[in-house]
């Protein structure tokens, strides 16, 4: 079986002064819509492409589905 892949980035909102927190509602809605399109989540991470606060500014999800 062959797969096609999709990479999705979701920005983080900031809660408090330095604690990044994902915009869970938007991210979840996006993943649910992709699931309806037969995309399956493979992995999820917060790449360390630093922000001024020293953390990640987004969450990156990798999805796959059969071709």
C-alpha cells in the first residue's frame, strides 16, 4: 500500500507570561475535519524553532492516508 502525507501546523496561544499553550479547540477541530477526509494522525510534536520566550510557537502534526 502507498501513502500520501500531510503536515499541519497549529499556532500556540500564550497563557500567562511565558507558558505557551496550544489552541486546543482549533487544533482539535482541524484534526477532526482531516479525520473525516480519511487522514490518520501519525505523530505530533512541538518543534523547537525558538521564540523569544525560548519555546515553540506551534504544534506540528503529521498525517497519512492511502493513495
